[in-house]
């Protein structure tokens, strides 16, 4: 057969190993690809480096662990561009584990692509930047073991962990039925049923310690959809009413950490927005990014908090 590029040969090698009815020898593979035995050994070393579970015994030769499957990576240039945008978005986040995992995925894809598509992918990687302020300006940090929690969710297994409350700093043990993982701005959140509170609660992953998957299954709740889980914690919060300037509408709606209940346009430059939220201190800090493009209508307690924080900022400037 005609000579293949190394990336194409290695991809075909993986497919042969996982689909072959019998184990293959180095001589068989060298003859199949028209290369030397040394080249085949180099290919096996490469597969080992990218964690392909190659097996070998002296009687039957090479194969892969039963059940291991990898689909052929037959991307066109548009699909690769989409993948690179997604990977670059993940690499721009502050979660170090997520960044490292994205780099690992990128490396594996590059190593099995034909050379022309590999060059195309590398050129996009150098010249496609998603969220530059996060990418270049934020220190990376450990974001919690989202992968372990995703395993618990997929298996519908109950978990237990030690949690430090953001409100009062109290550390306590929790047992939770994990429903959903949500990445919000710069951190991971777990939403699940807390047995301590007997209610659905949100937990920030970097405040969770000693996470353990228990050998106890929980029943999934088909009546709660993803949107319901994400916004459930604010359903009983205080009703908030604000005016926002039309120039800030898009950014406000895209980043508001809850669901808008009502939105009124009266033809002027101001839009009246109504929503519920349960942490007024957090909301007060969050509103600062919009400056005078947002004005609080109610509740009075939020208006006072807003006035207080602005006065404190001014007093610090004067001093």
C-alpha cells in the first residue's frame, strides 16, 4: 500500500487494533503499512503516551483493552475551527484543571490529524483568542473536582463532602444528591438535593473538600428541568425591580445570575426589569459594573446597600 503520513497511519493503527478479530504482530503491521518494525514500535510508544490502552502478549500479539473505542476523527476545516473556538474558550477560563484538560484534548486531536489540517488547527490556535481579559489577565486556580462529580451525576450516586459556607465561613459535613454542574463566569457550581437542608441547594466546588462518591443511588427527578434547577434557589428570594439603560440591556441580561420575571419597555431609553434574588449583598456588588446605567427601584433595603457601598468607595478615595 502507499505510504501514509504518521498521523494517518497511527489513526488507522488504532482502528485496526480495536476492530481486529485477532491480535496483530509487529511484522503484520509493518507489512500492512509498508514501514519498518522500528517505526511500528515508535507508533506504539506514541499511542502509549496519549493513553491508548494497548495490550500485548508473546503468543497472540497486540490489541487494545476490550470495550475501548475511538471514532475516526474526520473533521472538515469548518468543524475544526468550531472545535478550536470551543477549546480556546475553555483555555481562557481561570479553572486550572479545566485549562489543562482542554490542552490535553487539543493535543490528542492534533496528533491524529493529517498534516494539512494540523497546520490549519495550529494557525487558528495562535490567532483565535476568546475572552482576552480572562485569558491573559487572570491567575489560574484549582476549581474543584468537577470530573469526579460528573461521574457521580452520570451514575446517580449520592456524595458526601466537607463544605465551607461563603456566608458565615462555617465548615460542616454535607450529603447531597448531585443533579447538575454549572460553570458560571469563573467557578464551578454543583446543584443538588441537600439532605441537611432538605432542599435543592447550590455549592461552589472550590469550597468543597474530601468529596466522596457513596455506594448509594438516588432517584433522578424527571420533573425538574435544567433551567428549573439553575434558578430554583432564587424563587423564594426578594423581588427586585430596576431600571436599566438600553445601552446596557444586552450585558445585563447575559450576565444576570437569575431569571428575569418581567421586562417592560415604555418607549424611553430606560427598561424596567423585575426578578428575584436571595443574596442582596452579592447583587449589590454585581450591579456596580453597570455604573449609572442601572437604577434600583425596589426593595428599599437594596437601595440603602447601594448607597452605603458608594459612600464607602467615595470616603476611601478622599482619604
